[in-house]
C-alpha cells in the first residue's frame, strides 16, 4: 500500500476531532482496514477476518460501545463484532457474531451497508436470485444479535443513521427511479420515501436537519438534497461510501481518496488512501451518536365503547381530543400547559419536551369518561431525545355503578372501624321492580373486598338491589334499594349495603 499523499490543509477549523477508518480492497473484498488520523497520517492496518471463501468485509461501523461491527461476505453474510483496534494494530478478540441467510450485496463491489444506533446494528441484504432474503436487517445486540428483517422486496445498496436519528436506506441498485426510504429505527415504520436523481447510487447519509447526501450517481457526483429531495448542491466526488459526524461533517470515500467535507459539501481536507479497483468503505473511528434533542410522547385516544379498559376489534379512535402535560399536577388543563390534539386518525404527539418527569393526561369532554389509564400517566420519565410511544387513552360514554356490601354488626347503618365486608353476596339491577334477580337482569357477586362494579351500562335510571340471604337483615339503605340516574359517561360510587345477622 502506498503512503498517503496529503493535500494542503485549507484555512478552516476542523470541527470533528477523531480518526478515520478506511477499508482496503483486494479482489473485490475489503481484506484490511487502515486507521488514519484526520489529516491523513497512517496509524496502522489490521486484517479483516474473512468469512471463508466468501471474502472480507463489505462495510463497517463503530457502535456505541466503541467496538467495530463488520458486515462480512457476499453469500450467507456474517455480522462480526470486534473490540477496538489495539495500539499495536491488532484486533481485540471477537466477542460475538451473527449469521443470516441471504446476500449482503450483489455484483457491485461498492454495494453493501451497515449502520449502528444504540443497541442496534442495521445492514443491507440483497438477493438478485429472487429469494425472500432481501431488504434490511436489524440486529439487537442486547438480545444475542437476534435478526429482524424488514423492508422486504427491495435491494438496498446502503443504509445509514442520519444525525436526525432516522434510518436512511438507498435502493439505488441498478434502478432508474432511485429512492431513499426513511424509517423509524425503533419501530421500523416507513416514515417517507424520497425520489432522488440518478441510478446506480451507492451510498446515503443525512445531517441533523434531515438533508440527504447521496453518492455514486451515473454522473459521478456527490449530491446534497433537501429532506423532500430538492437538489441543493453537487460536487465532483464519486462517493462510494459516506459517514456523518455528530457535528454534521461528511466523510466520503471515492475509491482512492478520502474527503472530509462540511455540511455544505465544501472540502475541509482530503488525502490519498490507496489505489484500489473498487470502493473505499469509510467510517469515523469513534461512535457518532445523533445529538440528543427534545423528547416526545405519542399515542392514540380510542372509543372504549364496551367500557372494558382495552381497545377491542372494531373500536375506533377519537379525533380532536386534547392530551396535555399536567405541569402543576392538579388534574385539570390550565392555560399555558402544553397540549396536543388527536388527528383524524386519533393519534397525538407531544413534542419539544425537555428531559424530566411528566404527568400526561387526557382532557375529557362532557358526557365522556376516561377508562384507561385510571389516572393518566403520572410519572413518565423522559431522557433527552427519547421518543416515547404507545401512551394510549381510552374513553367511553357508558356509565358505571359500584359499591360495597359490609357487615353492619352494630346495626347503625354505618361502616365502622372493625366491621368487615361480605364476599360472594349477589347484587342486581332490578329492571322490572319485582325485588328479585330474574333472567336477563344484570347480577354480580361481591369480590374478596366486598366490592362490586357494573360496567358497560347505557345512560339512564337504575334500581340497585341486594339479594337477601337467610339469617341476615338489611340495615341500609332503609328503602331496600338505590335509585340511580346517570347521564352519559357518569359513574355512581359508594353505594353501600349493610347487613346484620338476625
């Protein structure tokens, strides 16, 4: 390997302070990785552990633990994890690996991508044989590198974590309508599809504003695009691989040179890194985490039409409802408290939240009642940049009637200290007024605490009675029953039946 040929350093400040990793290619495979200083000084070279006859690495990326994840091989690829390169230029012993069925790349030597975010490693999988093993793979380092396939049916040439925290995948594999697919790396949900110029596109990344950088077009340019795909700038760099730093500097490898550029594609520095027949895969030698921005909370509000505190098949979501941060914790929506209104699909998202503990509540319109959660989300702890999802609310227009049966030992019609409760007593809603439970009338047995609750009732007037047992006398209510009138969404509680042994 020839020594790097340094170009004069321009009069700019290099914001990113760290080393650069460059893949050295032999016979179409990266069989070694060289670490350079940012100014191009060669530090050391280490051999890439190969996957047998299947060749060396396709791409590599440093993870959050400081270890190097290497996407190795073409057929039946292997994800290999290694500790940081030691000062003497040798690999720390391999600690884990995961193998999947499929192809990591096709016949383009500069195809194949890998990205890391927290506990996850993302990799491309391409299968030109028409098999099911294609799309993208997410490996979970906290779950023995379990592999989850998604985005099936497409052959992606590269994948990257943008500095906005989203996953960007380039499907430029010999297509004439190249597209960048953007995913939520946590839920794997497709967020948007962006049409981009050119074809045979090799690599993609994005900055903290969501601007997209794409390389290796038919015209051998590196492009900067807006989040919607509008062309912002191009430079004459035939980028075969890209990486982005936490402060939005772009690292590009074009086969023989490595470029460090600012966010506007102005070259800060470049150096020669060997003369290879194909691509230079490049990566920053330290983990580049997306900056931790504001946190958010998201979920939906649904119509709990059967009042069972869970969303069942057929129960729809509610649009136009307010979810809010109960900043003063008084259980009411006050002026100045942050709110979000559910959209046409019943979904909400509270954004712009600083790290801290929050009480998230649902503002209940008249005629409705919250069923889940019971008191809102009372102590939701959010870290910086945390996007909390699945915080759902249920509401109903159905009414409830609840109460207790107790042993009124002294017969004073009041539950005094030391007086117990009565379990397995029958209470019922006497719809025909005959003072006994009949077929079709709602009945309940008191539970181990002497309590009962009738749920999923329509608004209206009800007569609540107890079925009298032999050897007992009802002390309260003196009328023998409760007459309860309820409007939509209302509840009636503290309906107490007292019983004294006769």
